[in-house]
C-alpha cells in the first residue's frame, strides 16, 4: 500500500487536542489588525473546536497522519 501525502496547508491550519478533538484558529488574524478593537484581537488567539462532521471528515482525508504525533 503506498503512503498517502499530507496536504500541508491543512496540516498547518488544524490541530488535534489530547482527547482527539479537532481545533482551528479563527480567520482574519494575519494582517489589517491595527484597526480592530483590542478585545477582538485577543479573541483571535483562541482555538475553536470544529464540530461540523463534513469538515472533520475532509481534514482526516487531507491530513491522515495529523493526529499520530
């Protein structure tokens, strides 16, 4: 059986917790942050849980070795 290639953009954007939940960062955190409120900038640092089953299935397909670290 050949190895599966990991989609690197997906591997950088998603993380698994110790309990196996999928987490991601919020969008819009890279640039143009000076005009946003300080409270909103702090909220960008949190990881939010992915609960949509289609997204979880897609991440498992694109990055099959992501949770095996």
